[in-house]
C-alpha cells in the first residue's frame, strides 16, 4: 500500500527542472547549495531561489574521476561530475554556489568547482560547542549576507530575513509531521518514500507549493493509519538509518533493507530528520538565530559530536526501533571513524542490534549487501 500523492511528489523532479529554467529566464537569481549547513534563509531573503544541487547518482562519477582520485567519497565525485558534465539543471541555472568546509575532500573539490561558477565558501568551526564557535559561525552568516547583497545588488532587510525564516520553519514543521507518522506501528510509509519526500524538498522552486503537497501526503497517510493500512507486516523489524546522506540514485541500501522485510521507520541522516529537528528561533536576532540553528547540526565533521548520539537515542525510543543501520560512503573518514562511537552507544546504552555498511553508489556489491542485511534482520525476528 502506497499513498497516491507519492506520484505527485516524485513528479517534482520534472516540475522543478522546468520551474528553475522559467525563474532564471524571468531574471530571478539562483543560489545552488550542497549541504545541511547552508542557510537557505539568506538566499530567500535576497529574493533568490535556493536549491539543492545534484550529487547522489553514479552516472557522472566516471567523468569526475578524470580529475579527482578514485578513492574519494562518491558524493564528492558525483557532485563534481554533475558540474563538469553540465547535466544538473539546478547547477546550470545557478548564478552562485554556496560551499562549506565540512570535510577535506569537499574543500579541495570546491577549489576546482569554483573555477566553473562563482562560489562563496562558509568556513565552519571545528566544534559546535562554546560561545566562540557560535560567534565565529554568526560572522560567517554576516559574510554570506554581504556576498549576496553585493553579488545581486540587493539589500537583505531584517523583515525579509524574518519572512524567510518563518517560511523555512514551516517547511521543517510539515516535514517533521510527515516523518513522525512513521512512529506508528506498523509504519505507514516506506523508508524509500520518506527519503524521496525529504530529499526532493531541497529542489523545490516554489516552497509554498511544496509545503502544500506534503500536507496532502500527510492527510492521505493519516487516512491509511486510520484504516490500518501499511506496506509492512506488523512484525517487520523497525530500522533506524543513520550515517551519510542519501538521495535519489543512491538509495540502494534502503531498497535492500525493505526488500528483505525490514521497515525503515526513521532516517536520522542529513537527508532525513537531522536537518529538520531544530527550527530557527523567530524571537531572536535573525543572524544569531540562524547561526544557532545551523551550528546545532550534529554532523561527524564536528568534534565532539555528542548531539548525534542524543538524536539517535531520542529517535530510537520515539520510533520504537529494533535495530540501527549505519551507512558510510567509502572514503568518508569522519563518519567511518565515528561509527565506532555510534556502535558502542547503540549496543551498550540502547541495547539494540547495530550494523555498519560501507559502500559506494555502484551496484557492484548488491549481492553481498543483500546477504548481510538478510542476516542482520534475521537476528531481530
């Protein structure tokens, strides 16, 4: 059983590809972004379209490897591959790119990508703790604001920034409400569908329309719950997925888990709940509030990263999960090292089964992954 509205959600790919072209041709500026740390509110307050850029498919990686090393994270190679092959409409129509210093691989790749499009880089502190880190990150918000004002010849007013913050908070709220429906037993939505709804929101040119579409999806899903409908058996193992971001084209592990009888009820990662967990405080000075919200993102690039453990623990309890799967893209060193800490926390503190899967975007290991996941799910039955 699948909500019929999911067909409209999947249709956003084509709709937004057309809309981004129309908006650009009409003279509206476009800011392309890659990361959860990127403050879309500032771009929206400048009157621009803020869109996520492509980077979750295998196809452009071969072209990227002509420049980048092969033993590099597939997300980095895919992102760069889309740029050099000019096959991502959102990259093509972007007037400027917003980059961030989350990991060494991305930092060095951005040096090359910056030769293709104008780019602004926000330098993250290495820790999210303490007043110094907050003030540093707020200063980065100020610099990005000035960059947009100069580049687009506009003034970002406090009023326009507050309006953008309110809009993005509404988007986070509707996505949280959708995600939380899967706390119901059995879950009404597949993890693959939840991922698609969460991931595609970043490409929405018309965010109001995107919010309304998710409201429709929530309404239909609530009806499914009321009627006792679910795509899963009642005793299907409930899985929390954590680790690296996933998107359309790189969801192979999610498919394997659910084809093997597991139910992915919550996505903790950047393309899941992590980015929508906290709102921007609308009662505070806007730039300070933005700095607080985005700096609170529990990413493995930060040290320490205790917030990730807190979030996993909270979600595991709320969604009544039976096991945790930690997805690590090959050569993602921060998530790979941190997996040891997550494993210890999940097994010793939460008392739950845990497995780490290290892979890439290709299909070369599908058989091996299927065997491993079937065995893992069997331990929970």
